[in-house]
């Protein structure tokens, strides 16, 4: 805090006005860095004492202007005292901020969050799915409600967001919003993206997430067994509506496609694969990665069944799928009718493809990952962890191998 500060008043002769009067400028120097500004006063240059940095004589004009210069000098020293009392660095930038109230533009959280969401909305169908916007809009609402709940404010400067803010936000999501662990972590992750944008733009000097850690708990993914699949497939439904929902659900069980990807399927997505058979080629809506899936006979039969359906013909789609909400509602009816106790949703079909249809039947995990359109093998490994049946079969193969080896050793001993 011992940085020297010097103040000089001088004439800027190059800026003389039409009357020949010259402006008096003020120069503040700290550690070799200067801040020059006009004092707003013009004088006859012949009346200026450069050595004393003041007007000569004792005229009314001299007394007024010299008093003004002293006042300016006093304000600079007051600014210096403020910085010292605040334990802030004495530099040109901080002096300027105090003297001219030229603080950095304050960036508020909510407008930044809204602008982020607006850009996502503009890119729906190009880079983002509608569900992505929905998640961020929900995150924004949670953030706004948290500000009211904790601080009784509608917005906050991003510079005031620190580690305590984040941990309190997480507590709010868990306690007030009753969010489960993984849900709370996802909302915090969405919020973190906004903070990362602020850091990238240079609006924040420090990352408030530096010491924050949150762990996603592994969730056991529900899927249907082979017997349950057969029960649903063999069930005779009186209602055409339930039969339709059953068929499309089974189609997903044998292709691994998510609801939105089944809905978007057209003839353009069906081509001959490397083996000469029909394959589905589809860019996943969620990740924009390509899924390449050979069409299994069960899936092909379902496509053939609805080939001439009016909806398929009119809308040029492969399957007359209903809304996701209706599909899930009717799947619960199907579960009840078939005596299946699991909470049947359309997404379970994708899990079933990964487990019962592929991994359980010896399809390598790398192949399954490609067909599912996963960007990370770890995502697919979640399915592999829950296959006790597969573990049992693999270990039985190993046991048999050891038994054969043991029998050979025993035979050699007998000889």
C-alpha cells in the first residue's frame, strides 16, 4: 500500500480555444501509469506558473481557479485514503473508479441465464432437442425461486456467487424442491454451464465451483426379462389402441431406439447394410450421434404390419406412434393386463434392448454401445453391471474350462 502517487496540473497548449485560452489538465501518476483529465478550466497561458502548478497573482480569477485545483487534489487524496481503508490496491484503475464512479458494468445472473436459453431455443432441431430447452427453463425457474427463498431478491450480480451460494442452492433443491440426488446434481450442472460462460467471457475472475463436488449415484435401470417380453408379445388385446402401443414398444425393444427417434423414422432411415440386409441408420435426436442397427425379424414384422396404415402413408412415417404421454399411459395398462409389476415406460424398451436382447445374448458391449448411439462406453456399461444372468453364464463357461483342465490332469496321473 506504499505505492507513490503524484499529482500534476499542466497546460495543454495544443487544445487552445478560439480566444487563445488554454485548458488546465490534471495528471495522476502511480507506479509509472498515468491518468490525464481536463479540469474544465481555461486560462491565459501567460498567467500560469508551471513550477507551482497554479495561476500567478492574487486576482479573483487566480483565487477561484487555484481553489478549484486544490479541491481536485483533495479528492484524489480522499480516494487514496478510501483504497487504503478498504485494503484495496492503490492503482490507476481503482483511483479512476472512485473519482469518476466508473465501476465495471455489473453483470446480473438472470438476464445471462435467459439469453443462454434463448439461444438454445433458436437452435432446436439443429443442435438441441426440445427436452434440452425444457430442462434449462426448469433450471432457470429453480434459480429464480432460490433467489427469492434465500435472499428475497429477484436477481444477483454474478460476482456475488461463491461456494456458499452453490451449496445453499443445492440444499434448496434437496430440501424445498424435494429433488432426488441425481436430479439436484443435474440442476447444479446446468447452473454450472451458465457460470462457465461467464468465466469464458471474462466477467468472473474466479470459478465459484472450484471446491464444489457432487456425485451422481448409480441408478438401477429397469428392463424386461425374456419371459416378460414374450408375455407382452403373445398377449391378445381386444383394444386396437393397446395392440398398437404394444407393437411399437416391442419394436423399440428390438431396435433400442428412444421415443423421439422412433417417431422420426421414415423410409430414408432404412438402407442395406454391409451384410446386404436392412439396417436402420438414424442420427439420435439427443446426442446427434449416428445409430446403425441391423433390423431384427421381429422389428421388420412390425414395420410390415403398419406399412399401409393411414398415418404412415399421410405423414410418411414408418410407425403411427402416439404422443409420449399417451404411450406411457397405455403401457401401464398393458403392464396391468399382462401381470407385470414393473413401472412400464417407453424408455424401458431401450434398456431392454441393451440388456435382455443384446448383452444377455453375447453381443459385445462395444457393438451394443454403437447401436445405442452412446458417445461414451461408460454409459453402456451401466447396463452390463446388472446382468447377473450373463455373469452366471460367463463364469459357468470358465468353470467348465477349469473342469476339463482338471480332468486331463487327473487322466495323466492315472496313466
